[in-house]
């Protein structure tokens, strides 16, 4: 097993490279431009939400208080009448992109730590580039891409949007795998 201390460089550099690639994907390409749409009657809806004192959090509508209520005739009627959905409310004010970008970078470091851990268990020092790339890339793809799927499975997000985020995650995973393959520790040489 390779000590994690020897893998700090691929962990950090893969996070830097993923950060750069994700910035390019989200700022320089139109791929995610249409992910969100403006709500019809936005001003009226926002005014009503303000008047209700809506606080930051995650909401479902209509919302059941228990699993038993989910099958009640009243809840079924509300769901049939619609709309049915999920709403995430964030704190008021300008979006905190700086905070979000720092959290994204730290998330990428965390993925790198898990990739390093799994790769250190499954690969020897001096492993071939393709072996490291395949294992590290697969673990990173699991971390970056598969977490997007529940958004469509449970929350009704359009599959076309989810699949774009899966694509992003595959790219980030490949970048991570390539970085680990490039910087994987060489065999120890004794004279």
C-alpha cells in the first residue's frame, strides 16, 4: 500500500485541473445554458412566497406529513390538481459564487482523497499509467457523475439536464484519472 502522504500532489493537482475544466464547461460552452427556466408569473409567485415568510430550506409540494397521508384521497387529489414539485430556497442576497467555488474545489479535493485511497489499495508503486488511469478514473467518475442520477429518479429533474451533469462528471473523472496516472509514484530504486 502506498502511503497517502505520497499522493498529495495528484490529489491537489487533479482538483485544480477539474476546477479549470469545470469552469470552461460552465462558462465557455452553452451546454448548461438552458438548464433552468423562468417561472411563469415569477413576480406574483415571489411576492406570495415573501408574504408567507418562506425561509431557506428544501420544500415539497404538496407535502405529506407521513407515509400514511401519501395515499389519502386528499393528497391524491392535490397531486392530480398539481403542480407537484420540489423547491430549494437559498438565503436572500446576491449568489455567493466565491463560497460556492471554494466548496466545489474542496469537494474536488475530497474526491481526490477517496481516489487516492482506493488506488493506493489496488495498485503498486510504479503501476502502469493505464492501470492507474482506469482505476482512478473509474472511482472519480463514481464520485463526480453518479450523484446526479437521483435528481431525475426522485426529484423529477429532466433526464436531459441530469445527463449533462453525468457527462460533466465523466470528464472530471477522466481528468482525475489522467492526473493520477501521470503522477503515480515510481518504484523505489535501491542501489
